[in-house]
C-alpha cells in the first residue's frame, strides 16, 4: 500500500488534486480492529477546473498516463483498488481539512479523524454505517467534545441520539 | 432475561479483549490483517459471483 500512497502524494504534489485523506473502512481500521474491505476509499478535494466544475476526469486521466487503469468504480493503483470520492458537502470538506497526518511504512499520508468518520457514517445512514459507529464507540479513543461540535455543526445530533440509545 | 453462564461470559470477555488488542496494533499490521481477511473472504465472494481483488501490498506494479 505504500506505493499506492506514494502515487497519491505525487498527485497532490503535482496539483492534480488539492488534498486527499483515507476514509471508509480503511480509515476506520486506523482507529479500530481490522475491518474487511476490498477498496481503499480516498476522499479528495479536487483542483478547480476552469469552468468551476468539479470533475474526477482530470484525476483519472492523470492516473491513466501513469499506467493505472480503471476497474469498475475504482482505479487500480499499485495493486490496490482505490475509490476516489470528491468532497461533495461541508462535512466532507471539513473532514479533509482536519484529517490527521500520519505515515505508513515511512510514507506520509493522511487519515480522516475518527470523529469525522462517525459523522460521515451518521450522514450516510446505512446498516453497515450503524454497525461501524457501534465499533467506533466500543474501540476508538474519541474526543467526545470535538465529536459533539462536529455533530452540532452538521445537524447530526438527532441521528446520533437515535443510533446510540 | 436469562443471565449468561460464567464460562460463556468469560468467552465473550476474551473476544472483547482480543478486539481491543487488535485495535491497538500499528496501522501497517492492521493493513496486513485486512489482506488476510481478504484472502479468506475472496473465494466465498467469488463463488457468489462477486469480483474482488486481494491487495498486493509489497510489489511495485506499474
């Protein structure tokens, strides 16, 4: 996976994307027990195109020129299927802005904070998100005051109360 | 509600403790554990017709 992350770092350095952070099940795995997944979900802030539209097309094109092919919803980068998810709302933009810097086998990278991953689960609202919130509460070291602020800012307190009786 | 027999409760406690131990592993070790989970799950999922790929962590591909 370090080679995958090196490619993501190159894309950021070259300005193909403004910022990225690992999310989804692999982001969760950073904080809790290993969770089965076959995709590396990567949230991205894309560089603004001339017309102001946010499109994954330039990113996919840059990856194609580097020899990485699309595979369904993902792009296979150095043996790992990566699914790019553009920051499409205020919560994701904030999650990316405040993602924590870390490293994987000496390769610098970024992971979405646990509190934002919880908020994203609440917003997405599927059964598996509910299960993930349960696992986070059980295993992750959470900053509860930070979490409360995130939930309040993004109108997710009701859902939190509903899911955590 | 029925209460758990002490030996069963101990088993559940041990499972819980193992989960916390796994959660505390360094990230690269957890990623390797995810790949082992993929190796176990992939044959079952493929038999159900799902296309899945086990990650290649170590070799540079492109």
